[in-house]
């Protein structure tokens, strides 16, 4: 069946956001008077838990719900400020691929467990590029649960066979495959070398990848 839509993850896929997220968590901890600090090895381990609030809960299971909510709110504020100050840009190949898909009339969607505030901070007016946006507030179950992809497909009004997912994480691959979707991986700083079993292909980035290459992968 001809390709009709591209579905993108956000964090680590559109941009290398996770290091900014990590720094923002640490800033929130300092502001709250906590001696917590997430270094890169610890954060890579914590990324096995999808969702910022869920990550906080996994790290501090005895923390109150109020503290978790306060820290996540503060972290989001730090992240938004850093993005507005120019801390992030699209990864190689992302913008040309999106432009090509739009020119050829494909639908575009985002399927992410991050918050809408984080998406708005990263994309701003470019959110309008996407026909469907499903984020952390839209489904309580995070990747590798396929709920986010089922919801995207329902809102696109397309069968899985006509869509292709771009992901950067093993959980993302598992979620997409569980929803019957083909998936291509662009490894990010925190996911390089992970097990991407089930992906059609794994690339360090999409700098040399266009729609023709993606269509060929689908067979």
C-alpha cells in the first residue's frame, strides 16, 4: 500500500532534547533544595522509564505526589526557557524530510509521551506542520505500550500499513510494532547501541535519508 503518513517521536528524534531535559531536572532539584543530581549514566538508565513524571517517581518512589508535580512543573519551566534561548535545533535530515513529505501530500503526525508544553517549546508555530499531535496528556499509558500509536492512527484515519514511524528508542520501536507499524530508527545520544529489534533500519541520523529511501525500506 502506498505510504500516506510519517509519524515522528519527539524527544531524541526531532531534536537531541534529552540533555536539555536532564539539565532542567537538575535545575529543578537545586531550586527545591534537594541534593539529587542526575548525571549522564544515571539519566540513561532512567530513560528506560517513559515520561518525566514517571521517571521522577521511579527515582524517588517515596516522594509525595505534590513534590513530584512541583518538580515536574519547575523542570518544564527550565526546559522551556532553555529552548527559547536556542538550546536546541532539529537533528540532521529531519526538516528536509518533513518538507519533502509535505510537498508530496503525505500526512504528518507526532506520537510522544512528552508534554504538550515541551512540544510547543520545541516547535512553536511549526506545530502546524503536523496533522495530528498525540502527547503525554492524551494517554495515561506510556511507551512501550502502543496506546499513543493506536490513538494517532485513529486520528489520522489511516491503517497502519500506510504509515511509517521514525523513532529513536527501543521503547518507541516496541510501541510502534505492537500497533502494527513499520518503524525506522535514528539513534540519539542516549539510545545509541540499544536493542532495536523489529526496526526496518537503524541510522545514526537521517542526513542522507529521503522519502524514496524510506519507501524502498517498506518494500
